[in-house]
C-alpha cells in the first residue's frame, strides 16, 4: 500500500488531497517509513487539517517537496 493509499484510508480524503497531506507529513517527519500505524494516522489527520486551512500553501509545499 502506498503512502497516499494509507492517507486516503485513514482520513477518507481524495487522491488530490492525499498528495497534499503527504507533503505536510514529509515536512514534519521527513521519512514516513518509521511511523507506526497510530502515529501515521494522527499525522495524516493533522496534515488534512493543514490542507483545509490553506490549500494554496499546501500546493506550494507539495511542489517544493516533490510530491
């Protein structure tokens, strides 16, 4: 399962939003491989809140981290 699939599963967001959530998670955590399931889920929810708060900044961030 890819990160975006897990993000979608954990948050119920769209594929487009999952990309933006992944960007926020990478900003905070760098690598996502070491996160246990509860932490990954928590970070995905926080990331989705960031996306909802400022979609334009989320798009800019996603481009800057290459997702």
